[in-house]
C-alpha cells in the first residue's frame, strides 16, 4: 500500500477511507506513530485490514493496533466488530491458536531475596512444564474429563484440584465462555489436545520470570498488588493442537458454506459464515470450547509453576494478577453512534482493555514488558481493545538466518537473564531483533488514551520450548 492512500486523523490514529476500494463497507483505521509507518507499510497487513473492512455486517471500522503485522486473513493486531444479526464470524479473525493469551503471576518476593535462586528456578520450571513441538504431559485426563474441561474451562481445572477458587476472579470472563459445546469439536481435535493440557508448545510461547523495575501509576499498581523490585512470572500460551484443529475444521466448513449465503470475500483466508447461521453458531460453540481449553491449559501450567516455585523458593504462594486472551471472538455491549448495542467483537493479536482492567503486554525476548490498565478512550474508539505485544517485523525464517540461537543465549545470560530452551533455532526465531520496539508500541496506545502504563517488567529468567 502507498503512503498516499492513508490519511492521519491524529498524531497516532490513521485511516484508509472507504473510497480507497469500492467494496469497503467501512473505513480501515490503525494506531501507529509516524516512526512505525515504514515498517507497517512493508508487508500486506494494511491490505488485509482493508479486506476485513469489506466483510458483511461490520460496524464502525476495521481496526488494527500498533503491533500490526501480516497474518492469516485478518492482520495480527486486528479488531473488528460485527452486528450479530447481519454480520459474520470468521476463523481468520480469531486465528489458529484460539485464546492464545497471557497470565501474570505475582510473588511477594523482591528480586534481591531470590536473585541467587533464579537459574535453579528456570531449570525447575523447564522440568515441570512440558514444552516443544508435539510434547505431551505426564498429567492426562480421561475423555469424560476432557469434555468437562471444554465445557467449563479454568473453573473445571480448579475443581480437579489444580488451583484455587480465588484464581478465577482474576481471569478474563472467569476463565470460561458458557456457550461452549464440546460436541461441536471434532474427535481429531480432541485427540490432538488430549495430552497437551499443561504444556507450553513452541513458537513465541514462554514462561518468563521478571522484575518490576518501574512504577508509572502507583494507585493502579497497589490495586494489582504490584511493587517495585517485585518478582513476577509471565505465562504465554494458548489452545495448542486442539485450537489449531478447530480452526482448520471450520475454515473448511466456512468455505463450503459461503456460496449458500451469497458471501464473496476478497481473500479465501477470510472464509466466514453469518454469525446467526448454523455454521456460524457451531463454530462459535467450538471456538468457545477451544478458548476454555486454553484457559484450563494456563491454569494447569500455573499449578506446575507453583510446584516449581515451592521446590526452589518455598511455600510463598503465587497469586494470579490477571489472565487475558488475545485471539478470540466475544459477544459484548458497546456504544455505537450514541446507542448501546450487542456486537460480536473479533480480536486477533489484540487484548481486551475495558476501563480499569489489567492489560498484560509482553515484550520480545530480553526486552521489557508492560502491565497497562484499560483507559476511557478504549470504550469509545477501539471496541475496548489494546495491543497484545511488540509485533513481529521479521519472519521466523529470516530471524533464524540472521541470529544464532547459541549466541543469543550467551547475550541474554551476559545481561543477567537465565535461559532454558528446547532448541537454539526456536530461541533464534524469537530474538528481539525480529520484533518492533515494545516501548514505541506501548507509547502509541497510551498516547491514544486506550490504555495507561502501570508498571514495567524486565526479564531475569526465560523458559521456551
């Protein structure tokens, strides 16, 4: 896309008007600083955003966060809201890793009190939390238990003894979407996920031990139980093979269904169906089951991390600060043109940021992460959404060619970050050079008023598959 096709609405908000293409139903908007434009224009992400703006029933505008980059169908960083009666649901607007998300755990320990134990803690977490491609867990569940988990999410995992009831009050939606229907999930998807609960996987998924090195909003930090120097732990993963298979299954379903409903899309990766159709409702029920699986997965990994913490540090409990999804579709109420309406909001690589809600933004490996809090503008301008991370600016293949995993490990350890990784190639894929500047991304959403900074985290230990 040419720079001339974009107009600047404010210092951080840009728009591609409906006149750009005759099939657009709404404008396409995105948040970015002037300095970020060149990176954003370098891939197909804005053309993908324009494609989203053509979908039936879209409301307001197609939107993207400053961590936008090219994805499957929708750009990663994309947000789109649809009228539930006239609009569609699209697996490409959620992604293959349904409810990939981040959980933040807080300890009561300052960094100095556990500094010497960090390397052993990283090793023990690596031992307790299975990771890597296709790796299963020693903790397994029966078919009946898996059905219960798909229906009931994190609360079911707590009922099985893997967590505390108070954990659930600090998870988006309480860790469960109640319209989930396990019968809409294929047997093959269930087989793929059967032994993957409590496992991390690979790619950009991680467990990271961090130190809070800056407080920006003392009042909000106190509300969240956070203090300077505190050790906290981030966990980033999703629905593993089960969620991937749900997406694969229903993309096929949507491709077959579109002609029946007279739907044509500019990119086959945007395969969709009317939300109120049988196909749309079945996918929504299956996607919700996948989201429940992901929340249950993070709940079980939390239990495993607590086991590791207990073994290395002691019985000091790890408290859930918050758990956010960033690949999901949810029915929510938003104000549009002065009227409150129910909408189906797709977030793909974007985080819910309702007013006062914690928003966890992990940085690239070896760089800072942030905890934000949803701002007032998010409810009027971004369908209650914010960014979800730094956002890639380099493919994994290119990163592997440019970065040596073993050298990266040495560089991280030289700055005091203990590392455990399943492969050096996997480590190289996630080098900070492959990502945008997290500070620039966060400053953009803060300047836009859709979130405000609470604390900054710096890594002291990283565990990857």
